[in-house]
C-alpha cells in the first residue's frame, strides 16, 4: 500500500518516538488517515502510536479537535492557522506527546482563489515546544500523489519535532 520510502520514514519516526518515550497522534483531513495508517503498518507501532483523528468536514474539525467555526470561516480549512489548531486539538484530546496535522486540497476539485489543487498545510506540535508549521504547493499531480507527498511531508515533520 505504501512505497518503501514512506515506510522507511514511518519506521524512523517510530524509532525516534521509542527512543524518546513519546506517544504520537495525528489529525488528518485530505490524507484521510494515511499518516496514521503508514505508522501503524509497521509492527510495534502500538508502543508509541496513540490515535488518529480523521476530520474531513468542518463539523468534525470543530467537534473532535476544537477548531473554532470562526477560524474555519475566516481562514478556510486549508490554512496553517487551522492546521495548527487541529494539531493542538489532537494533543489535547489524546494521550499523545506529539501530533501532526494535515489539511489540504488533494483534487481534482476543491480549489478556491489563492488555494489551488495541491495546496496542503501542515502543523506538528509537541508538548513544551514551538509548533512547526509548513505550507506546500504540490501542484495538480493527481489525488493519489498529492496525498502520498502529504504523508511523506507529515512524517518528515514528525521526525523533526520528535528530536
């Protein structure tokens, strides 16, 4: 299901989390749970993986992660502001020490002025550390490629904030 390089990244994230005795959770929209799936595709992931929130709708982002409706209306779901609140919400609503959030437009539809297909926002949060926020413009590569690049980027951010 996942390319070897993505599984290598996931294995690295799990190893760093084990070494630092930290639990991970994810908050995902456009990836539909693929970051969590990549992590849990590997044996032993239960030692450091707590849960994944797949919050595709505005309502789910608000109900499960505490994203204020006004933030969604003001910035849109695809924004670094919302990604940060998603990550913070995943941290608050789980037993994790570290979270990563992904929200974007995988396509083929869904683009808006200033936010074309392939726009993806990320945030990684760790207790006691400054959030890491990133905006990517992957372009219109097709839904599957945008999603897999998003998984890879989220894993890279997790590895970075875990260290």
